[in-house]
C-alpha cells in the first residue's frame, strides 16, 4: 500500500515512534504505520511518558513542491500517485533523517561486519551479544557495528550510504520475509566494487 512504517523494539520506542509517526504523517502528507509485535505489546515496563521531552525537527534538506503535499480538490488518481512517489515518500525519509531516528550502534575504526536490523530483531541481537560476552568495546575491537532502522519501509538511502560502504560484509537480521534485505541489496547494488560489501540475509552466498 506504499505506507511508510516505523518498527519499534520496545514499549518506550512504541510510544516515542507513535508520536513521530503522527508528526511524520503531518509533514509528508502520507499515511504512517507502526509495527507492533506481541513480545512487547503483551509485556510491561517502566517508561518515560513526557510527550514534551521529544523534539520534532522539520527537515531542512527537502524542498516542498508547489501546493504542498496534502490532498486537494480536483485531484486525479495520476496526480495523487505522482505526488506520493515523487514527494511524499521522500518527505517521510527526510523526516526520519532530520530526527535521527535511524541509529548507528557502535562505531569501530576498522569496519568488518555491519549488522542491519530493526524492531524486535535488534533486541534479539543485543541478547545474543550479551550471551556471547560482547560489549561495546569488544564489538568495536572486532570491527562490528549495528545499524538500527526506525523506518523499515522505505529505507532512507542517505543514512544507508553513510553506514554501509567500507564493511567487508553486511548481515541483515529481520523477522519473516526479507523486506529490509531486498531494499539494502537494491540500494547498494551500484556502489563501486571496492566499497560495496557482501550482503547476507535470509540466504548465504551459496543460497
């Protein structure tokens, strides 16, 4: 349905992303959605509930088209589709970028393995790291970094291009079908060969 959606990894993020989803929708003129899984929807936690503690920044690198992005009288289906694809979706990505919702976790000096993930899968990775005894210092020594996506679709390629080049390998960890993996492969396909990492997700190099 071409609806931008955010993917929180905790109850706290569900509340924060919910407010950002409303703000992103108002800015972009597009519907917004949020993925909620039972792992935190059916759980409890201590959280911060101050809605005024979140700053909603307006993008400075996106140029609004003439007439704005919202629906208007006399709109034809073709005009609506063009505005959605050419402007609304890029505006949603610009909002996420301006508010730094996609985050780089760990910053190794020598890049080796970049993990791209989102939502509950991010929590699973942190649990796996804990079980393996990998803290931030160890991860950075090993050349491991995590790119945690807030906007799972459509992925903001500007942030991805900042993160991915230089890694030997990108490992995409996500639930269900390879939604993130397919976007990452598509967006990084035309990188120069010396900068383009190997990408592994649902399947390895042998399929």
